[in-house]
C-alpha cells in the first residue's frame, strides 16, 4: 500500500527538515541533500536518523536518475 498523500505532504527529513523523495516501489524516502534514505516498513516510515542509511555517490546517482525517470516530486515544496 502506498503512503497517503496527506502524510507525504508533511514528511520532512528529521535531520535537515527538508523535503524527501518517495520511492514507493523500493520502500523508502530519500534525502538527496544528505544522501540519506529512510526505509518504510509495513507502510510506516522509519524517520529516525540512527535507523537511516547513508548512500554512496554511485547509489545517489542511480536514485537521482530513477527520480528523474519517474518524475518524482519532493514531499513538499521548500
């Protein structure tokens, strides 16, 4: 099940308070500014910095290309 739009409209990175990209099929939210992703388990975003995953440059580039291909929009306009 996809995250509700109402939730996406208010979700922000807990570290820099900025918008995230929602990768629904992969099951995570991604902060491209910090190269950090947050997993989604059982339709619940795990928005804890300690539980997030830092991605390397190659993975960041892959995610940004995928984001452009899918025309993903940030969770909110900063």
